[in-house]
């Protein structure tokens, strides 16, 4: 995400531009559709598509339009490989639709449903609520079967389109072979009633159970299973079929009446599957198809994520360490043609940036009019919940990182009380509203997860039960003199963070100890390290009683 921070001058009007284009379609109901193949745990990058669709939907709704978003889980796709962690036998299920394989986790009706649910249950926390449609169920509808018939009746046109698009970059020999193979090609495959497969073979050697002929009059198809050899001629409504993937997409657009669908660069590239689908929409289904919204991927630590590559940072993993609002902000403030990069190590800084942006929206900070305008347009689109009329103060994420790690030495009540104190001070409040209070536990839990999983050594605060012997043994007489005096400071009036910080310097000077050494001594006694969170605040966070006992234990 850091790479996007330089785009301050970038305007959010790209959403408005898309919405203008979508408005020209003028349907009774605007349908913004997204979709994902269910070949494993879905990674956070996919949420970019969902968030863009949601923003378009919100904009349309704010214009008084009837708009809805839909997520299609492509669970009817055949299994081609399994993530390494899965206990199912790949040989047994290769070529079977994900919707037909059992869920080895034991909780869902199929493997496809499992990964769908894993994704869908995170939607509310990202502020999205698309209707969830399973591709496997869609193929059980009369509308989808009618679309299959349209494709079978337009097989020749589909062949022409595929030759035109798929073979455009082939050399003459490849092209001739492709044209030859297309002569007997049909856009439909059959799920074998005997072995349950829709194709045989694995990577590089896939043979689909393709229909070999279609009789429009009797509505019968012939096929032969490439895996078990089962063959028959059967009525279309007596068997289970699926369109091949470049055809499946425009068929779904047609059946759903999709107004707009965002797509990652792999599909949206010029002449790619999206364009092929639009061509089929026009020439096979007789309409113009959806508005195409191409976007660049989200990378993670500078690398492309991929379910098959095992490089998966899931939406749940994001929510464990950061707010959904920050993800929406990251996606929506960036030109969709540019990649986003999730830098997990920078989450505390990014939360700060987002929350400064939030304060701009509420008019707290003096910023130029362009920034104000950006906040006015963008902030409501980044919010996960309806925008509150009044600003809800947030606990500083960086404070939460430190505080959340003190749960072994401070009681839950004390931690919460410290959070209230710090918020009152930071936001100049006399009281914390119930809304603000309700956000604190989640913030603490995210900060704790972040510190443990992605924090640097400096961010980690571990307090041992007692001060280790090797630390006690290295204290010099001068160190002890400093500590004895500092004990007197702590026994006196309570001081605020800055005053306490100042007292460390002052006390060190009084006994002729170098400032730097005084800080090292205190950090080592507190957290067995040479440095740590800003000391004045940290001491107050720990509380005088605890700090006093700790220091006295080494004297
Ligand atoms: Zn499950
Ligand atoms: Zn078979």
C-alpha cells in the first residue's frame, strides 16, 4: 500500500466515470456482479473486485437507482489440483466439480461450499453484502439450460469467435491445427453420471467430456467420458452439463442480466476472455453484455498472490490485523489500473493515515480544499458501516500495539481503563461514547495479532515475570543510585507522560548517569531489552505500583 501513498493528487473520479458509463445502460435493476473460481482458500486480492463492485453499487444507490451486487461462486469448475494442506486424494477427485467433492473439514456440503463460506463470512467486516449465487445451482435452473441451448444452436458462431480471438497470436501451423480441432468442438461438457467427472487427466493433459453432437429437434446430446469411457445419447434435461469456461462467462452475464462486472487484468486484457465474452454476448446472445471494469491485482509484500502458488493471505488474515475500512481505502483511492501492494509491516502507519483522512472528512484538521473534496467523496465509500453523523474517536493503533501485549501483567479492566485515559487525552474528551468504547476490544485484538505476526523486534513487548538474573547482575552502583532516586519520583505526585519522560533525564543527570544509559537500564528491567515504546507513556501505561515493585525487586 505504501506505493500508493504518493498518489495524493490522484482523484477518485474514476468511480464516477464508471458509474456514468453504467448509467447509460438504464436497466430496471442495476446488477454489479463478481465471481471467483473455488480452487482453494481465496486470497485478499480478490476483495478488490468485491470492493469495487460494492462502491459502484453504493454510488448508483446514492443516485436513487435500484442497484444490487452479486457474488457468483464458480464451484462447478472441475478440480485440477488441491492445495497441499488438503487431505483428499487428488487422484480420486481430479476432474470432479468442486461442488461434488466432499468437505474434508466436515462443516459444509461440499469442498466448493467450504471455500465459498470461508470467504463470504468475512463480507460484513468489509462492508459488502452481495447476494451469493452458486454456479452449480445456477446450472440447475431453466434459464441457464436455455442459455446452454442457445450456445449449442450457435456452436458455429462460437467456433468462429474462438478462432478469431484465441488463435490470433498463433503461428500458421498452430492456427491450422486449432481450426482443425474446432471442426468437431462443442461448447458444452457433460458431468459423467458414472464416474462424476467433467474431464479427465491433470495439468497439461486435460481432456474434457465434450459433447460430440447435438440434435436440436430432439434436444439430445451425445458424449463420451474421457475418463471411464461411458458414452450415450441423452436428452439435455436428463444429464448435467457445463459450458466451457470462455462460454460459461457470457452465458452467466446473459442469464443474470449483468450490468457491470469488474475483472482482474488476466481476464480483462485486450482480446482476453472478457472481450471474447462480449463478442459472444453480441453475436450469440443478442445483447451488448456488461460494462467491463478492468483492474490491476493486489500484491502482498511485492509478490503476486495465488491460490495455486500457495501464496495466500486471506481476507480473514487481513481482518485479524487491520480494519476492513483500511482495505477499502487502499483499493478505492488508487487508480484501478495500478497495482496495490499490501505491506503488512506498515499496518500501524497505514491505520494512522486512514484515521487522519477520517478526521479530514469530519473537518478536524486544516487541509487544502482538494483533500477535503477527496475525503467528502471517498470516505463514505470506505466505511464498513453507515457513516456516523458524529465523529467516533478511535484508539491509536500504535498505542494498542503496546497495550495489547501487556495482558499478562495488567488486568483486562486496567487495560481498557488505560485506553479510555489515552483517548480522552488524545481527542480532548471528558467522556468516551459507547460507540467509541465498543470499537476498542477489536482494535486491541488486531493490534496484538499484528504485533505477534508482523511486528518487528522493536514492536514486540514481552514482559518476563521477574527481572532476569543476568540483567540484575549487570547493574552498576551508579545504575542503582539512579534507580533509587527514580523510585522516589514514582512515589511522588502522579505525572503525565511528558513530565515522566523529563524526570528520567533529570534523575540521570542528578546522579551523573548518561541519559542513554538511564533509558537502557529502565527498558532492561521492564522488558529485558535496550529500547522500547516511548518511556514516559509506557511507564504510565504499566502504572506506578507495578513499576515500583519491578524496580525495587532489583535493588
Ligand atoms: Zn466446511
Ligand atoms: Zn466417466
